[in-house]
């Protein structure tokens, strides 16, 4: 059974950092891409970062480029999202997704003083 589990969310002050983790299990083969998304209630889900299995290439939304970094540890079947210089507008539920088909349950990130 395919499962994605996010962790690492929480409350942080503006300018602070958090690292989100996504644990992947149950895949017969490594997913060709894993992405991080976020959603604010009442708004559309936003794709913010993804990493490809084939070559490790990454892509970022303009809203997070230069502040967030996606990385992976294939041996541990983990994908991470390092978030620096957080802003109040980064407050959302963050999800990881594999191949855009499998989704985790989400983890809340709140940026507030």
C-alpha cells in the first residue's frame, strides 16, 4: 500500500526556518517525481517544488524560489523541504505528492509573530 506521511510542520516566527519531511512507503519503484504543494482554506492548491527521480532536477514556484529547497534521500525513501526566511503568506497546509497521484495527509505550517 502506497503511503506518504508528512511531518515537521509547526508555528514559526517570520524570518524563521522549518524543514518538512515526507516519508514514502509502498512504491514498487521510485516515483518519477515527488512534489510539495500547499493550500490555504478557500484557495486553490499551489505547487511549490518538485524533484525528479531520473536526474534529481528541481523546480520551484516563483513565490518560494530562493527560500525553499527540495531534496531527497533515496536510501531512506525521504523527501525534504527546507524552508528559510518564512513569511506570514507561507502559512498553509503542506502536502507531498508522488507522481501527482498519491498524496499525504498534510502538515500545518503557521508563520506568525
